[in-house]
C-alpha cells in the first residue's frame, strides 16, 4: 500500500492496529498540544474496539479507512458539533472525486454519508471541555467502508467496492484530508452558515416524514430544517422538536 500524501497541516500517526483511533487520539490529546497539535491524524489499518455513535461498536477489520483527527479549535464546546457536518461534506466530496458517475451520494443527519441509499461512512465526535465550556480539543473519527461492510446494521450499509468503486483506503484518506481542509477554511472565514447550507443541499429526507429513534422514545414527523447549531428540527403532531442526538430512518429503510 502506498504512503499517504497529506497537506502539511496534518501530522500523521500511522498504526497497523489499535483499539480505537478515537481512543488513541484522546490519549495523545490529553498529553498536551506539544504531543498532539491541531491536525494530528491517527490512522490505523484495523481497530480491535472500534466505536460508533451512541455507544455502538464499529466493526473494523482490515480493508476500510479508520482515522481520527485531533482538532484544537478556539471555540465553545457547543460549536464542536459543526465539525461533524464539515467532515460529512468532505466525505461527500471524496465520493464525488473517487466515485463513479451516476452514483447517488447523500448526507444523512447527523453525520452519516450514504452511497446509493446505504451507509458508507460514519463520523464520531468526542470533545473535552474546560471549566468555561471551551473545547480543549475535539476528536473527529471517520470510518469509511472501502472494501468491506457489516451485514447486521439497523440501517443498510455498503462499501465503495460493493458499489464498484476501486479506490483504496489511502486514496480516500488523501482525498478526505484535502476536502476537510477546504471546508474548514470556509467555516473559518464564514462560520457555520455555508456548511449548513451546503449540507442541506446534499442531505436526504428534508421535507419528508422520517422516524427518529432517541434513547427512550421514537418520534415521527417531518424533517423541516437544520438549525444554526446543527440540530434537526422535526415537526410532529405535538409541535416542533429540536433533536441533537438520534438515529434517522426513512419509510423505505425500516
Ligand atoms: C457512527 O456510528 O456512524 C460513527 C462511526 C465512527 C467510526 C470511526 S472509525 C475511526 C474512529 N475510531 C473509532 O473508534 N470510531 C471512529
């Protein structure tokens, strides 16, 4: 496998195997900015304890892309969620760059990316906050199914290979890093507004009835909008609900 060719903003830590690149990124970030400056990128060929959102496992055999970025933005922790949308836009562009004409690529709230209606990538954000509610660091983990996908997921999954895309993990890593820098620049210059607008252009389900599974309840309603903080706005029979964490399903994917 060739070596990644990354912009100088990234500091690559390349591992054969690790429990979780997010866990490793957290360990490094906790050692301080000298050891893990902004842009530190942990990349592993496999994970033995890959983590997904909402306490789930992320199946991580060799053959897919597993990486986590240490970010040290000067923002309140509430803004950290915006990185998930930045990353989803970057993955969308990876698929646009490396994928095939005619493929359908969509962003799915909160931070998934679908290829031909099936989940191909997931993003896991973890933050450490100081006493003032400032984000000490943000860990952005990306799992992209390049060669393999799990068969036992609530939402259907796929991989690039299954959809006929021949790109490698390294091709995807290089492309993601470039597109992530580009979208981060837009965010630094103009804030969340262009990210939100571009994400909405590329998302699945806006204006449609969806089901949102929360920890203790399941809601049905129309996905009307994304608010300025990235929360999903759902118009239900009982009024509008603002949702910050949950899993979205569509009529055809139940
Ligand atoms: C999701 O549930 O959709 C998010 C999945 C995130 C998986 C990635 S793989 C690299 C990084 N390390 C982890 O343990 N999880 C994230």
